[in-house]
């Protein structure tokens, strides 16, 4: 019976990605949204499992993957995550989750991405004007989750999003929602979440205020009429996730967990993620995963996405009777772009 149910859930997960393929057109959705930093996965544990985490989500990073998972966080947790992202971009995340008993669990997070400084270049000064500009992105999130039964939990989060480049910025508000259901069949979990449902982003600021010459062919007219550069609005990267997770083996102080996720974003092709986590005495963890994009081949049959396999490891250290320290690491292969390494520190108390 367990095998039949597991196969049925896997088929449901697969259908989320395969059904939209019937309506695939030649129109690419790449680059049609803003705030792309919201798509960078949170947590070395989740990334080591190939981003197959919506059905696992049982720690503070559930605020990102599936807010419903916050309800099963056992004790207070705080985490700090550092990632040296592609092209020397720095990505940091700090978050905390705090169970309040019958009142549920509250959580908050701050995510930042910094591109650093570069030269200001114009048409007339392609080598630089002598000025420097910077660009960054930031998101603040506050969430709450409640366990409505011993098997079903629901969570939601609101977030403020801001992107800045030189003297201009764009702002947006969004919500995330998620559910987690623990079945009676070998403790298998089914999770679903919707992320980044919110307003559009539009760059505004001092850099959009310019001067304009209405008719450059005439002399003597006002060549510096105040004008405004109108920028186009961009939607947020909306993502629907569904996943299933369960133990393939559990006993003799060992555990092997399999997780399968399917993602349906509004700015790229659908994807399926597979992840494994091996735990020894809940002290040492080894992880591996793979992300596959559907309909993601160029005219030569080669994949467009650079993402490849990912691996990771972690240790759980008991500091005192009520305090645990988790250190996690993950390695992701991005093909021709580069390799990405992530470090996460999680304190449970």
C-alpha cells in the first residue's frame, strides 16, 4: 500500500510539470521578471539536496521554501547563511524561528545581495566618467505558521522587497503561503507552497530625472527642458512548488530520506528536483541532489540551464543540554558559469 501511495504522489508531482508542456510556445519567459535574487535557494541543507525541500522543510529555512513547515520547528532556531555567488556577487541570509506553543510559530528573515561597485559608463564616456555606482537587493520577511492537526500545518509570510542601483530603487510587497501534510504511511510528507505573489517593481529615483532638447535641429531654444525617463514595471518571480518526502530506510541509528519536488515558475521552464539525505545518529549528514529543467534544450539538443548536480554535508554538535549547533556545507555545479559553495550556521536552543 505504501509503495502504491508513494508512486501516486510522484505521478502527481510529475504532472505539475508535464501538463503545462502541452501549451509550450516558442516565446521565452526568461528575463520577464525582476528581483531575481528571490530565486536563489536558501540554506546549505536544501541546496545540497538539489533544492528538493518543500516536503522536508522542518527548520528555520522553511520560511523561504514552505512557511507551513515552520509549525514543526521543535525549538528556537537562528541561522546565518553566506554564499559567494556567481561573478563575485555576495549573498547573505539571516533568519530566526520561534515556537510559541498553541499560538504557533513566528519567524523573520533578512536577505541581501550585493554586486559591489563598478564604473559609471555613458555613450560619451565608455571608459568611465570617474564616478562609481553600486547595486544591491534586499528582502525582509515575517511569517507565522500553525499546526491545525497533528498532521497538517499551514503558514504564511509577508515580505518587503527592494532593489537599488546607483540613485534609483524599486520596491514591492509580496506574500508566501505553504502547507505541509504528514501522512499515516511511513511518515511520508507532502508539501505545497506559493512564493512571491505580490506587486510589481518599477525603478524610480534621481537617475530618471534628465534634461531634453525637444528639437536638436534648432538653435536658440531651451535645450535643457526637465524630463523624466519612464521605466517599465516588472513582475516578481512567482513560483509554485509541490513536493513529497519520506524515509527510504530508518533504523540502527541511520536514516535515508528521499525528496522529490516540482517547480512551476512564471519566468522559466518547469523543473523537477531529486534529493537524498543520509543521517548517521543525527550527528553527521551527507546529501546529494539534481535539478532537471523540462523543455530546456537548444537547437543542438544541449541543455540551456547551467545547473548541474549538488552535494553537501553537515554536522550536529551538542553544545549544552538544550543547545545544538549545526554546520552545513553545499557545493553546486553551474557548468560554464562557475561552482558555488555555501556555508550555513544554525543554532537551536
